[in-house]
C-alpha cells in the first residue's frame, strides 16, 4: 500500500476533555453491514488521550482522568477543552478527482439549460474539457490545485483522501498528475491514497480505437506507475461512452499483475453486470445507482465496499439517488464519498454528503457517519489504522461545534467542523 503524507514531527501528548458526544466507531474488524452500520460507539461525556501520533485511550472522562498512563505523564500532556462538542474519527473521503485546473462553467450552464451528462460529453464538454488544462499545466501548478482541495477537505473534517488521476490521459500526463498528488501530500498533514484512473475516458487521440488505448494503459502506463510507486489502486470508468466491461476487466487484470489494488466506477448511468469485475476483488465499486438484484446479493457476500456518491446526483440535478436502503438492508457494506471533481461534484464537504445521504437516500445520521469513517477506511484498505477511535489507531480526530452527532447531518451546507487533530498533531482550527 502506497500512502502519501507529510513526514511528521514528534507528536505531542494531547488530552481531549469535555467531549459531549464521542463517536468511537469501535467494534467489528469487518466492514459494517445491515443493522451494524448504525453502531457508532457513542460515549457521552468522554475524553481521548493521544500520544506518538496514536490513540492511547478513549472512554468516559472519569475513566480517562484516572488512567495510569496519564497519572504517570501528567506534565507532558497538553489538555484541549472540546467545550461539549462532538468528536469523531477524521472523515475519510474514499473517492475524489482533485487533479484538474478549471471549473466547468459552460457545462454547468448547459446542464441548467437542460443538457444531459451524455449530451455534454458528446459535444466535447465533460471530462474532455478538463484535458487541455491538465496537459498544459506544470506539475507544480497541478500540485498547488490539489493541495488547495486537500486543505478545503481538511477544513470540513476530512483527514484521509483517496485521490485519482484521470484528466491527463497520456502516459506523461497521468504520471504528472500522480506526481502532483504526491507533491501535494507532502505538504498536507493528512493521509493520501493515490489511484491511477487513466481509464476515465478514451482520449481524442484514440477516437475509434479504444482497444489501442486500453493496451497503452495496460502495457505501458500501469507498469510504469507501479514501478515508480505512484499509486496504490487502479480505477476504471465502466460506463456507456467510456469503457466496456471486457475493457474494464482487462485493465483491472493488468493492475493485479502489477501488484496494484483495483476499484471501479460502475452502474452510474447504465447498468452493468458486476460478476466479471468482482472476480478482480475490487476494494470498492463506486456510484452503484442502477445495480441489479443478483449483483446486490453477490456484493453482500464480498468484502468489496459499495461507495455511494450522492453529491454527483445532487449537482447533476437528478431526481434519483443510489438506493442505499436496498443495499444496506441486503447486507452490502456501504461507504460515502464526495466524488470531488469539476464536472459532477465540485464540493470538498463530506458533511454535506452525509446530510444528502440522510435526506435523499434515507440513511440515518449514524449510518451515514459510519459510511464516511470506518466503512470508507475499509474501502481503502486502511481499517487497521483509521476510521475509528480505538487504542493503537492513528490519532485522526475531527471536532464539531455541535452538541449532538445528528446535527452533523442536520445543518446542511453549514460547516460545523472547528478543529482537526491529524496523526496526533493540531492540524486545523487552533490559534
Ligand atoms: Zn468518480
């Protein structure tokens, strides 16, 4: 697993006290399914002790204050008063596309005028309109854009981000994009999981010969990216107008041959059978707006996480959203992410996505929070380090200025995240 992050200084010892609701998300080591998704490990009146970048203990405040470690080391510890707020694991955005240069304002207005995603793509807009900007930009320019996005995500409570390439679509420009992600990660306190999404769209140079582009991705790009250790995962956009199921499977097979993990965008606009993709053991299948009953049952038996992206449905102005209730009730492990990208989801805010999941997908606030923390950690293979507040895990903590955790979903488009601790360091919101 390639994880990118800033090399950290020696972490201080922090004692967070006066926590109104502490959401530990502790429990099963497996992805949360069915009724278990609602179990957020709530402790009222809690405290958390961190040191060396890790959680030392998290429990009711009296228990923490009498912790033997704390009694021995009291003078080393800095106390932080959370003023009755909510503390939860740093949010995990397990699906983002941050490597682009410009907002797509022409597409935005066309869509307001009634054009569909596919019509905009066919007219040369959509993903294609981001290609020119990324190809012309220097690595440093791209890296500055990516870092801006990561900082905005941090300000909304996110401390771990999966970041895809996918707007270069040449060997050089995809590698430049992943290097820009790595450069940005070196200046950001959180953790970054890089993903190669060269199979986002067939680039114009390969119009009419998509298989030649698939060969380029499989035979040249994936081996180079693996050799340079620039990505943990390979992703593919399996969709009408992008890549077919056989092409997608070929790309995921090449990823595995080169020692990389797999994930896929699938069933966003048109249904696909998942069996062939599931054979490549993807960490996640993402979007899942129109997935068939048999595939839902198959997913429920797999470790693969279904990542739902309601921000895209919201921004596209769709009436329909992914059917989260059907997936959760069937036992599929569900996560939530922003899908941060210039075409369909220009938001860095996971709290907004959590809110939309509640209002438009009928997830409960507890389910949505678990989907954006522990299950998102599973979607990235980081469940041993992140996604819950338990002794030994990374001290990634988000402090929200609300008295009840349900308010995180309730106050929509209102950022209530006030402080972040990332790998045991004060990372955002401190004087
Ligand atoms: Zn996406």
